[in-house]
C-alpha cells in the first residue's frame, strides 16, 4: 500500500465467503464510510456457554465476503511488494513476504478464479522473465 504506516508490516483480513447460512458473530466496523474498513468486532453468540468477551481487532484493511481475488491482489499492494523485491526500475531492492493463512478451502490458492498466491507467483515469474536478457 502507498499510504504511510507506522506498523512493521501490513496485515489484511479477508472474510471467507460461506455457502452456509449461519448467525454472524462479527461486525465490520465502518466508522468512516468513504474509507475501507480496518477493524472487526467479534461478539460470541448469546447461547455460547463459554465465558468469552467481545473483542475488537485492527488490520491494515478488512475485505468483506464479496471481495474477489483480483481485488485482494490489486488492493493489498502485492505488485508493489514484488517489484520492490526484484528491484524493478526505479525501485530499490528490499525483502518481502506474502503469507496467506486460513483453513483448507478458504480461498488462499483458488476460490473465485486464481488465488492471491498464484497471482503473485505469476507476477514474479513475469517480472523475472522480462528482466532476463535473451
């Protein structure tokens, strides 16, 4: 992302689309309507017998269930990170890490088209092949 950030790294959350109708136990906080959401609040179900508190978590950005893989790839700054790692023209070479975490079937590699991991691998390969002299 191009905005200044005091955090050591960016953390994005994508809410997993679900085909199952369940009672939603979290709220996406939309305190600024014109900006992308950055916080969620988890509220344990009323019938949960375990003693759980309401908790609020912050992220660089929250992507809701309707966000597609291309939107994630584009809006997380993955291309900029890859260019920085490869030392693209006008970009200083730097370290980078993309980690996608989630349960099996949550869309890390493939959900609605090519997943973020695959898109990043393709962008990396394309940049490397373009930079390789023939």
